[in-house]
């Protein structure tokens, strides 16, 4: 999904944080981020983020409000999410109601709160958002639901926050003006909510509804690239519906149309694994690995290790996990996802302990 952030192992398995789209605007003088944005962006958002990145690079001088935006962006870009959240919140308190940057700063605030693990503040900020319908509102509401899901289950505020976030996310799905990936992301989180609560019937219902929506959108896609962009969503929905075979035709079509792309065979490997078609899963994994580069290969090797786990081949799984860790050691630090590496280490340790 274009929107992997994360506390539980189940969340990380389903939404690998380090594979989410991330926009970094880097200061060429220090090679440190001036601005960091997690998730997809519209063309309008991209232009504004580039403008804001330039202001962070060249301080705004006479405009104290824009200088404060640049300071907050630098805090978020450097990974100081809790401090960035305070700065973004202060900006929203001080800025006039009609401030043109208010929408972007509100999005940045909830992202910073989530990134800092401030689950309650994140969920409450999203719940009270008054953003108009559109991509930004969908992002904020989705992040609020995500924060409620990530919060400790014993937190006294969590139940009410989940109820509120679930209701607003469900209402947002009815807005046909929403972008397809925004609606898909909300379906994804609502399915996760139902899974966490053990509402199996609701999981299947939502997943089938989600898949039907994606199939309609795929039929309306203007070209092969736009259609293939829906493939990860379609596979996830099919898996949640316990019908992984439903994703195969789309994935096979995408691989035929884009024979150099690593993603279709990487997704096929997962679908075949869940169908118990292990030789085909391993063959698809090999094709994906040969086409991928850098940290993407780590995820492919992780998924391959899961195929061996299904086969009951502990030795092959351990070899695959070690190969992934060896590969990670060769990557530059900026391309070495810490959470993915830790997960590989933990899985290898568990495999060797048996």
C-alpha cells in the first residue's frame, strides 16, 4: 500500500514499514534529510512538499511562520518525531484559520505523532480533524485508525477511539470522489481492525467488498501500469478473503506485461505459497530476486524463507535468512531497514533454537 508504520509483529508482517513509499528531501551540504514524508502524495502535495523543502534548505528570513515550518520539517526529517509533533501542533495553534499550509501541517502532525508512538494524541487529533473530503482527510483518518490499532490493548481510551475511527473510516469509504489507493488503504485498516478483534465474519465480508472495489477499479484503469499498481492491494484482499487464487489472473497478466518488473513474481510467490503450490512459489521468488535490487531483495528473501517454513524445511529457511542478513550487511546504512534486519535476525535465531 502506498500509504508499511509499528509496534506489533502482526502489524509489521502485514504492513512492512520500511517498504512504504518515503519522500526524503536531502540537504546536499550535510546529506541529512530536510523533510521526510511517509506514504503516497498527490501532484499538488508533491509541489508543496518541494516548496517546503526548499524553504527548509534556505531559511525563510522575514516570514516567521514559514521559518517555523522549516524548523518543524527539519526535526521530522532528522527523526526527532516527538519534537516535530510539538512544533507542528504549535504551528496549527498560531496560524490563521485560512493559512494555506494548514492541511499539510495537520497531516504532518498526525504522521509525526504516529511515528513517535504517541497513539492517543494521534488518534484524538485525527478524530477531531475538520479537513474537507479528499486525499489529505483520508490520510489523517487512516493514520488515526492505525494509531488506535497500534496502542496497547489495555489502554482505557483505546476502545472508544477505535469505535470513532472505525465509524469515520467506514463513512469515508462511501465517498466515490476518494482516490482508489486511499479507499483501499482504509479497507486494509478496517480488515486489520476486524482481525484484531476476532470478528472473522466481518473480515471476510470486508475483504470481499474490498476486492470487488479493486476489481472494478482495475477494469477502469487507463493502462497496464495503472492496473498493476493495484496488484498488492488485490493480493492482500484475496488473502484476507481466504481466496488467494482470485489474485492469480491479475498477477500473471502483470508479469506478462512487465517482464522486467520484480513485483509481479514477488507477489505471485506469496499467492502460490498460500495455495500450497510450493515449487511455483519458489520459481516465482527466484524470478523476483533476479529482477530486484537493493533492500527490495531482503523482502523477497524473507518471503522465500516463509515458503520453506510452510514446507517444513528448517535448514533451507535458515540458509535463506542468513543470505538475507549477509545481503543486508552489504547495503549502505540508508538502505538497510532496521526493522527488517531485526526481524530476519529474530527468525534465524528462532529457527536455530529448534
